[in-house]
C-alpha cells in the first residue's frame, strides 16, 4: 500500500471516528479529532467537552472499547495500527 493510500485511509478513519462521536455525545459541536503518524502507529486524539467524557468512556469503558475495536479493525485491513487517545481532565484538583 502506498503512502498516499495510507494517508487517505487515515483521513477516512478520522472522518468515521468524528461521525460516530458526533452522534454519540451531547456536546457534539465541540468534538475534535486529530491524528499523528508515528513509525508504526497512528494515534487518533479525541478532544471533547469535559461533560461528554462519561458518555465517551461509557460504563466500565465499554463505549470507548467498542469504538477502539471498530477503528482498529478498520485500519488493520489497510495495514495500519491505530489507537485512540482521550483527554485526561483532573476534577477537584485545587492547590492549597
């Protein structure tokens, strides 16, 4: 597979991931998906409204686990290893 085809596959993955999250989360207008390409792995970074994190992760991580499985399987067909990172938001952290 050429680099052009891999780039197109990554863009398609980004669009599909954004589409899924847009339909799933309450603050859909604030969903942003970006990706970076490493030597062997494509990392999709998802940024969303902090109040949507619970919906994104789901009970015991089932939502994000399912999304990761779908994206990973989709990209593996193209020979690309893909992972999804979600933001970390510290709640209740205050300096004394």
